[in-house]
C-alpha cells in the first residue's frame, strides 16, 4: 500500500506593495451648456494636466457668476389675448398630444426664465417641465469612468463643495452625483452603446447637428469631429 503525505505550509507576508503599471490622467474636457431653443449659452474646452480639477473649479466659478441666478429666476407668465384664445381652444397637449378631458387637466405651460407662454399642456407634461433646482451635466459611461475623476476633483475644493448626494450602483460605480447646483448623469443609462456606434448611427440619418455646428469645433468640418479621435 502506498501512503501519500500532504504537507500544508501557511506563509505570512510581512510586506505588501502595489505597483502602478498604468495611470490615466485627464488632459482635456469640453463643456457645452444648452439653453432654450437648443442654443449654446456657455462653452469651454480646455487642455491641462489634471483637467478634471479645472473642470470642477470652472463649474464652481460659473455657479457664482450666473448659474445660481439662472436657477432661481422665475418670471411670471405673460399671455396675449391671442394666446389666451389659443389656450381655451386647445383640445390636446402640445407635447404628448393626449386629449384633454375630466381626467386630463389642461395647464398653461410657460418659460420660467422669460415668462413667455408656450402652449397648452397636460398636467403630467407640465410637471415634467418644472423649473430645475440644479444643472444636469451628461457624460457618456460616466458611472464606470468619469465620475471617479469628478469625485477626486471634488476633494480639492472642500470649502466650496456642499449638498453632496450620490446614488450608487454599487461601492465603486455611481448612477448620479450631485453637489451644489450640479448633477452629473451617465448617458449610457439612456443610450447603451459606445460613442463610436452612436455617432455612426446618427450619421446615417438626415440629422443637421444644429448644436454641434454652434461650437468652435465646427471650423474643422462635421465629418472629422464625428469620429473617435482627439476631441472629447
């Protein structure tokens, strides 16, 4: 008979270390803020080492300059006689086109920043267009990538950052991050494809790229900036 001897040895490691083999440093960002009628009201593209620090600092500066005032402005609605008649005659919501009835309330939808009457809307659509208390900033695949840099940058401005709110997927990935007047959202939650694929799909349509044509990037032509390359 053969006898097998199994020897188990437990090792204790009194030293451990982490070797960094790869480091990614943000060097460029493009920020475009869209206002009414799809017009750009603020734009900044900047390149520098640790660009995420500059981005958060720039947002905080803009918050003091105009974002706070924009979010708190609430102009009273002004309607002309023609608009009052148009509202009374409206039989369906101008957004979702549902017909008004006893159960579907007709509301006067207007711009909170200008007071201009927009149209007759159902109560559901009107509530969706409530004046926001924060500015939404969208980044693609942010929950798994960009938001880590945003959190890192937030730590650089402890005296200027407040009202932090995080909605996580898990301990490492975040659905949204909110602080001060800003909320960061991941467009991957709404458009689950790569930027290259989304850009290609859009290029196969008759889309006019009205917002993109307003940016300084338009001087390079539309085709080059639709491809994955140097531009954020």
